[in-house]
């Protein structure tokens, strides 16, 4: 039986936080130990350029993300762990796919549409001085203002990431489902024109996969600036946990677990029995200060061994680089021959045909 190819990418723009860990990293690392799947995990550094033009941040983020995954015990004997930019075939495939992708398909991408909508909201009343509808196209009120081609066509780069390895399953957050559908569309179009080369990928969305709440109770996300970095030193971790927003109920007053940020984070790190115990303590009126202490100790205990490995890896980046190079070698063993086949399929080949 052929093993299912499971592929996912991590954009290298930030520092991994507890939300990333619970939602994406932990399940991916578990899957890396499953001998029935063939995982491809990569640092999506060319994707980072879409939203981040700070070179140092892109570099540092690549380092932190790679160190995080390795420290958490990614099984690199089973998983292929690489950096997108080390596999140049992906960029070449991107162009082939760009040439079969309908512009109209890209017009419908949520990320692009949201950026346009934001431009159109602005000060525009939708009319020119004569009261005619402008559809946002007034001088100084360009609907495409500030939108780079990278943002517009990034679903094609993502399709290339996936199709390059003929991935069957792509674990992603809900916000990315549309991109997987676009990758299927693009693959179908290419196959229709040039013959069956690509497998149509499927999105895998973990429905009960926790989206973790952040410091302010909203979804933990870099864009809300409410994250708890995964490998923060102990003292800082405690400080951040103490900052988590609660209501003003006094010690001894019974508390709701539903909608409580502290509880929801605890739940993501605890066994069902531990969760039941905490539920009981909420009903008995546990003080918020005490719950914060419980939460800190619980998380800290779980991540301390990995944090130690992380700190050691960050001190020895050459080991990380070595692992990534080994990953790139394994990835290119697949992508190079496949790209050769694709080039031939589209007519990019030596004129002196064998
Ligand atoms: N765009 C994805 C995100 O923002 C990251 C990503 C890039 C990705 N290429 C991918 C995910 C390919 C899955 C497959 O989360």
C-alpha cells in the first residue's frame, strides 16, 4: 500500500506560540511518528516575503521554527523537513502553474478580496463628484492600493508547494481551505491540458483541534499581539500567564469554565481526568491567582524538557542547518525528477530530442 503523503508549510514570519503548538505543531509531530504516513513539512520562507519585508525577521523566524520542531521531537527519519527556498523546483513549477491559472480564480481569493475591501471602505463614498458609481476606482482611492502581486498570486505558490510532492492530505487551518481548493482546481486544469501528472490534494481540518485563546481572550494570534511564545524562559512564561484576562469574581465564588481563557488553555494541555478535577475546583471557587499558578506549573512541566533542547539547538544553529540540508536532499530526490517530467510535458526540453 502506498503511504499517504501529508504535507504542510509554516510561514516564517514569527515566533512559535502556544496556539501554534496546540493547533498545528503538536499534531504534525505526532503524525511524523506514524509509519503509515509520509510527512513533508517545510519552512515556507518564500511565503514569508508576502507579508514581511524585514530580512532579519524572516531569517530569525526560520531558525526559531526549525529549532522548535526539532526540539519537540519531530521524527526526521520518517518526515522530510526542509526549507522551501532550498527546493528551487517549487519556484519553477509555480510559473508553469501560473500559466494555467485563471486570473478570475485568484480574484476570488479571500486574502486578496479582504485587502481590496479594506481599500474600498476607506473614505470612498462609491461616487465621483458627479454622483456616478466609481467602484472604488478613483484616483487616490485605488482598490488595489498597496497590494503586491505576491499577495494576489500566492495561492499559486501554495499550489506548487503541494503539487510538487503530489500530497494527498494537507493539514491546515480553516482560513486555508480555499487555497487547497484552488490547488485542486489548478491541478485539474494542468492535468486536462498536459495529461494526468498531479494528484488532487485534500484539506484536512482538525475540527476538534483547539484554537487556543490568547491573553485577551480572543484567538491567540500574532496579529492580535496576544500570544504566549512557546519557549519563553520560565520567569517570562509565569509573567505572561499572570497577564491572562479573567473576570472579577472573588476567591470562593463559584466560577464558570465555559468561556474562561485560563480553563481553555489548561484543557489543551491536560488529560480528561485532570480537566474534571479542575472543573470541580472552579465550582468550589478556586481563586484566579491560584488557577494561574496551576496553569503555569502544568504547562511549564510539560515543555521544560523541549525548552532545554530548544535552547541547546539555538546555541548550535549549524545542527539545525544540517538537518534542513538533509531534508532538502530528500525533497529534491522527489522534486527534481518530477520537474523534469513536467518540463517535458509542457514542451520545455532540449530541441535535440532523444
Ligand atoms: N499559507 C499557509 C499558511 O498561511 C502556509 C503554507 C504555505 C502552506 N504553503 C503551504 C500550508 C502548503 C499547507 C501547504 O498557513
